[in-house]
C-alpha cells in the first residue's frame, strides 16, 4: 500500500511538473500553479509571496480565493518581512502549519485570516540552490485540514513551483532587457535620422572659449548641468559634448523635448507606464529615464515641464527613483541629468510657474551660451565651416565668400543665432550659381539688427569684421596669409585702420 502511495505521489509530481514547467509568462504560470495545487490538497485560498530584497518586503500574488473584506488582496500588494507569516518561513526555511486559528493565533496577520473564514493553513518556502526567495500559502475554511503527509507532499510540489517561478523571473528579465534594447535601438535610429545643427561647436572667441572651459571642468564630474541661452545657440551640442567627455559616454544619451510633448503624455514618456494603466496603454512602455540607465538624460526646454510633474523629476534627481504610471513598485535608475532652457527660470520661480527646489537642484552647474551677436568674430569661422558642408550636400563648390558679404553677415544681430545663420548659408548655397557665395537675395530689412535691435554703426561693423579676420590669421597683419591680403588692402592701411578703430589684441 505504501508502495502504491509512493508511486501515486511520483506520478502526481510528474504530472504537476509537466503542467507548470512550460509556462513562462506570469499569468499563465500562476494559473497553472493554482490548477496543480488543487490536485495535491484541498484549499480555499492560495497566495504566492515573492521577496523583494531591495525593500525587504514580500510582493503578494493571489492564486486562488476571494479577497477579504477591507484587506487588499491584489497583484503586487506588499507585506513587510518582519512579524509576517512569509517572513517567519523565509527566515527559518521550513513550513509553518496552523491546525486551528480559533486557538492557535500567534501572528497579527492570523486574525485577518480567521475573520476571512480561514481556519487552518500551511505555508512552505520556495528555494532554488539552497536560497529561499518566496513562500507559498494554502488555506482552508475547515480546521485541522492538512495532515503531515500532505505537508510533505506540498513541500515536494513547492520545489517544482520554485524552479518554475525562477524560470519565469529569468524570462521576464530577458524580456525586459530585450524590450529596453529594442527601444534604445529605435531611439538611436531616430537620432541618427534627425538633422543636428553641427557635428561640433565652432568658435574661437573669448565668450565661446569660456563655454569650452566650463564643459571640460564639469563633464567628468557627473554633476547636474543647466544650460541657458537663447534659441539656436547650440544647447544640444553642449549637452552632447558633456556626455561624450564623461565616463558615461559608453551608454545612451537620451533627449526629451519637454515643449514638444503633449502635457498628457510627457509623464509616460519620461517614466513609462504599465499595460492597462490608462486608456490606450495596450502594452508595457519603458520611459526615457529607465532607457538612459547608466547614461545621460537631456531635458531640453525644461522651463515647459508641467508644474504637476516637477516633484516627480525632483525625486529622480535627489533619490534616483520613480514609479511608472500604473505601477506600485519603485524603479531605481542611475542617470545624469543635463537640462536646457531659453526661459528665465528665476522669474518663473518668482511667478510660481517653476518649483524653487527643482530650480536649485538643476542649477548645480550653470552654463550660459552667448548669443551670436556677442561673438561676431566667430561668424567668419562658422560661415567657412557651413559653406563646404552644404556645398557637399547640395553638389556645389563654394570656394569664395567676398569680404563685403562677410561684413553684411557680421552686421546682422541674428535673433535666431547660429541656427538662423545655418539656414541663411544653406539657402545662399542653393541660390549661388558659381563659386562665390551669393547673398543678394537676403532681405536685410527683416529681423532685428545690432546689439539692442537697432542698426549698428559703420565703425562697429568695420571693427568687428577686421577683428574677425585678424583672429582667423592669428593676428598676422602682413604677408601671404596676413589679414591685409584677405581684406584686399595694404598692410600699412590696415594698421592705420586698426589704430583709428582702437583694435588691439586681447592679452
């Protein structure tokens, strides 16, 4: 008879193993476990609790049985390890059996079970390679329901369930990493297709050199950086330089334009969402912060971030954690944040449109990008950089930029800054018939001019142009590669003009 019982037990275990081992998704596995348990013992309630080592809690998953009145009994509900049934089984590594809760209530949670109608239960540990990671609870509305033989059989079943749950967790981790890789590849492909202003920052003026010094100083440090400047000054280029010069350059640089995303979607884009979290959430989505784990997040137009989302961003900056929409568990990330804006955030703080604590947390290391009108000596360098760039792209060979054309370009105040200059050069390249850059079409009457929006004096234009050419030649006045030759005048004439205009080499 004992042999028959042993053979029957082995047959039952083999059947259970075949039932659950092929299920890798969470929903299908939990359903299969519930079906398998019914073949082993009588039960009215079954719960699987998986230990979360980071928070030292158990995440509870209902396998069988209705919820108790007033007690949460749902996926991902948490219970502490201390003073709990799961914690006792986890710590001792052996089953916990209660025959009659009317007389054996020792743990506070047992009273909740008794009120819910449970009179007896068994809880066994789930272990893999000698390490317990979860517990399995089965309960009955009848007292003294589970015999010692059934407890032993349940322990044997628990070993198979433990392997199946471990396989499920590994499968979920592989799926998560695959989804992250696919999302990162898709994002990077979109980045490759996008047209950035420049491949590098161009300039030799004192103002832009100060920016270079700031980038070199803070890039390796990993501190949060706030880049400010007018539109078109190259804030994204600076963010890329900060990332490429940092220890995080091997990971992704993820860009988020806070002004371009609809207010209702920006939280999902930043932090992700769970399937079914809201209408239209048909699948799990990885947010930009999770995608950038180990790398850098560039928050462009940070001044347009909705006020209700600012506390969540502040939490990421301070603690490196957040919750996806619809998720009860916390996600931890390691990212560097670089933010940029063309708005006056201090004024926004005073007007209550931007949180002061978030502003101070972002403004750890500010970098101000000068407008193009403050570095007109860089315009010749930029023009000579952009002209062959667009010439190659458009199949043209522009080899000559007349001094008069350069003077016109330096006379303009460039309200759109470098981006506007790039657009002008691209159009000029298209319209130029020969090897000379043609600006005859350009309506100089549009847009603002000069430092304060008015016209610049002829002396200012001449002074800026001569200084720019001198910078190009390393302040060489005469000779084959001197500034005088480029300007089409004698060296003595140039020296006289420099003296009259007060042009002296800095330093």
